[in-house]
C-alpha cells in the first residue's frame, strides 16, 4: 500500500493532517498548515520521543517510596541566570532560550559554557549559524571570571546535521550542551529544510532523549517571530522543561531575561543584564540606576514594582499631547496596550482626566517590561501628571497598586518589600492601596491617589486636556 510522502503540519500546535486545510483541526488556527515530508520511521519515533519518558521497563511506585534527593544544580556563573532557572541548571534538563536576533543569546550561552568548562564540567557548544572562527571572535571579547581559559576553552562544533551532533554528544557525554540554534539543525533521515515544524520537533525530541539518558543539560537557542513568539511549533514549549525569554531593545544596553515556563522553579522571576563591550553583565542594583535617572518632571512617576521575588523601582513616563488624528495615538512600550486603554478609561471615568482628543505615549524607562497589575497606578499618575503639566507633589515619591473598574485601588502582592525598596532609595510617602502597611500613604480610590499626587488640581474643574479637546472641536 502506498503511503503519503507528505503531511500537513500546523506551525502553531504541530497537529498533522493528510490533506491541506484552511483551518487546523487541532487548534483551530487559520492558514497554519504547511506541507512537510513524512519519513514514516522517523516520524513514529519522533512521536514516541516527544516529551515522553525514555524507553525502559516502567514500574508503578508510591511517591513516598521514591528517593527524595534534592536536585543537584549546576551554577551557570551568573547569579541572575541561576535565579531565573530556579537555583541553577538542572542536569538532564532541556531549556529553550528564545529571543530576537542580536539580543545576546549566543553571548549568554557562551558565557555559561565558559563558566561550566572552567568549573571542570564537560561542555559542548554546537553552532549551526556561525563558523568556529566566528564563535572564536565572540569568545575573545568575553570576560569570564572562572579562573580558567574562559570562553576560549569551550569545545565548539560547527554542524547542522542532527545525526552528527548526536554522535558527538554520545562520544563526549558533556554535562552541558548548547544548540545554537534549534532552527538550524536538521535530521537527514526526515528530509526537508531545517527550521520546519517537523524538523524542529524531531531535533528537540531526539535531543530530549539524549538529555534524559545521559544527564546532559541541553540549552536550545530558539529564534522568535516578529510578534515575539518562539518560532516553531508550540509543541516545543511543551517538550522542554524550561522556556526562557531574552528581550530588550537592541539600541539600548539593558536586556531582560524571564522564565515563561519552569518545571524546576518559579515563572515570575526576571533578571536584568547589560550588554557591554566584554559581554553581558548582571545589573544587581537596577533600582538605584533607575531612580538616579528618574526625571521628576511632569509625566514621570517612579513605580515600586516586583520582578518575581525581587522589588524593582522603575520610572514610568507619559506624554499627553493634542492629536491631529481622528483616532488619537496610543503608544506604549514596556506594558500591554490593553492595560493602557483600561487605565485611560478608568482615569476618564473616575479621575476626570480625559484624554479622548489626545495622543498618549507611555514608556517604561530602561526597556523594562512590566507584567504585573501593580503598575496601573503609576501609569494613571504619569498620564494625569502629563495631562496637567505638573510633577507629583511633595518629596520624591513612588507608587504602586492595581486599579479596579470602579475606580478603587486594589491591594497587590509584597507591599512591604516594595515599600522597603522605595525607602532604601530615599523615596518617602509611597502612594499605595489600603492594607499595604506602615509607611505607605494609603489611597482607597484613584481619586484619593490623584489628590495625594497632584493635590489641589483634583478639586478644581476639568483638567486642561478637556480644554484641548474643546479647542479642537472649535477648530473643526
Ligand atoms: P549575540 O550574542 O550574537 O546575539 P544573538 O545570538 O542573540 O543573535 O550578540 C549580539 C550583539 O551583542 C552583537 O550585535 C554585538 C553585541 N555584543 C556586545 O556588545 N558585547 C559583547 O561582548 C558581545 C559578545 C556582543
Ligand atoms: Mg546567535
């Protein structure tokens, strides 16, 4: 019986279909099915290997009888990366590191391997994108403080064929291996170009097996699409133990690393790095830098935020200007656009700060991305301060809190750590939700917070933004 030589695979969820369809039968996404070669043997193996345990005779066991030895983790040499990983790299784990081109994925992974190699652990760096000479050029720049040969001591294999990589892995049995990148390796048996859904899945499945069998920690470097999602099927994210996202703006030196998934730690941790001439450097006291740089001009507000378990002071800046457009601009960087829309609506409804006829720009300084609800109040105060053209009243201050739809200020996690961090950097009178504890200037509602931050303006009539809108209407 003849078998189809090709299948159609969804680039979102990895579901297979014999015929092409407009809509994926697996996840319902449109136009995501791509035709790929199906090598029956390899495909069957790939499926059994995908995320599955290593082939061996399995037994049923009661959890209490299972030895509870703690995970032995390897330090990567960077405290910040260790923290995001949950305390270090776990032997036999598969980590996916995603990020835009030029963000520093190769630099970071080179530095990690250099440290591990110096610490006497076997490593292997597989480069499918760069030649050995190019990798050496980078290594020459990196200052790795491991007491050994540093990045120049890392064994490098420039290879794009999966079978050869597996051979070398079986030969050398390193404790840590970096695949840079997973989209450049291809399994010859499977056919087809590297980077296709089937190839990426097969490569990851085979490497997963090696990781579990040999106890090698494997870091897969992955590209991201323009939208910021990891390129390749989502099954990749299900297969790996840990998904790390490396982000930041290429023009600025700050880089943020966060865990989107972590079987061995928390996903709320994030670390800040700075790209320097000699590689990536951890930014240990980011708050001090951001507070020192904060402008204290109208539109600038310091937010006491939490990056996972760590407090971080960052400046949120806003600009409100009359718009020439029918649909005024809403430009955000560092937080979700929808969150800004919500804050603007609450400001208009409960704070009498109307920005309907204005362009609104909001930026989190330093390229930091805020993922927590506690940022709402800072955005609201920054917009109000910008709309009024007035800086916040009183001594240098900070704020935090989530805004409810009825204009109330809601409690957010770790108020005491946020307050402590603000105090440590000389910011008093932190505007915070009720229940935040001693030392906070508690405001039950947005109106109270606006009164604390911008004082008498709130008791007066409509803020000037409405005047702008009126002027526009007259001009029209
Ligand atoms: P790279 O790690 O190659 O990025 P990726 O692998 O994510 O594509 O590094 C990208 C940029 O970082 C590159 O433009 C040069 C810069 N860089 C430094 O500024 N300092 C350094 O020490 C190194 C190695 C790179
Ligand atoms: Mg690279």
